[in-house]
C-alpha cells in the first residue's frame, strides 16, 4: 500500500508544478546580434575602369584626339567606421577606406579615328580613397547595406614615343562620387566578413603633362574616369 501511495505522489508532483506555472510565460530567447560600435578592417578586390585622356587644344578635340583606356587590376587597403543600430533593425553608419591599386592599361594615340603607331600611352590608377554614409537592415548576424559618398583617386598618365620610350607624364588626383551595395556577416561577436560592389564616377578633370627631358609643360589634357569593382573584407568590431 505504501508503495502505491509513493508512486502516485511522484506522478502528481510534476503535473502540479506544470499547473502552477504561468501559462502566459515564454521561454527566454537568445539576444539578437547588435551591430552598434566601431570597427577596423582590411580589404582587397578587382577593378575595371573606363577612361579617356583627350586633348583640349580646340573645341571638340577631347573626343577626337587622345587616348582611350580600359584599365583593370587589383587593389588592397584598409577601412574603418562606426555603426548605430536602432530598435527597428535599421543600421546607419559612416565609413572611410583607402586602397593602393595597380589598375592600368596601355593604348595608342588616336586622331580622328585613326591610331598612331608611333605614339602610345599608359594610364595607371595608383590609389583610391572614399568617405561614405551607409544604411542597412540587421537580420541578426546578417547586414545587407547600401552606401554612397565622396571618392578620390590618384592616377599617373605617361605618354611614349615608340620606340623611343616614355617622354612625358603627369600624376594627379581627381574627386567624384561613389555608390555601392553589399552584405556583412558576423562570424563571431567581434569578427565580421563582407562582400561589396562599388561604382565611382570622377567626371572630367584637366591636367598638364611635363616632359622628362627638361620638365617643360605640354598642352593641357583632360581625363574622364569611371570605375567598377568587387571587393571582400574582414573587420574587427570593438
């Protein structure tokens, strides 16, 4: 008889505990990842460009006399920024980056649609930096985002007498705008990986090449430059 009473007690104790529990109470849920905070990282990628360096000695000469380039190549550098996440999941931030580049192309001078086999040129994009705003929507550890802001690029343009070799060049800096989109994933609470696409347009900018022999300035040129790139990066979030 005692054995039956003990067994009955053990059966009813868990049931009583369950009935005593608040039926509206929910189990605790793991906290979502929060993107707020500063970060610093490294990036690398591949870029393709469309560029023209045209002469400006007369109206219409830019389109009819000059060099058409399609530079391409790799780049790598660093970036840093700060994000703020709101309760709605919206994430806004500011970010800056700087990359060294080797994005270049060679071509022949063209006048009125005809290539000059004795006159060539090389255009190289040497560095690019940006300062941008960012906006995204947090999906726990995922963050898709869009970005846009100021872009600055340093380039070198060298002209060559074939087969005599380079005879004049210019190094200069151009400014424009950049737009992009990408996504990030927080691998841990501190380490974040990303992939991103960017477009940049630097408009038209004038410059003057100088002769290697005596430093004399040559006729003024103008450059138009746009770039597109794909990049990946990894950052440490503080």
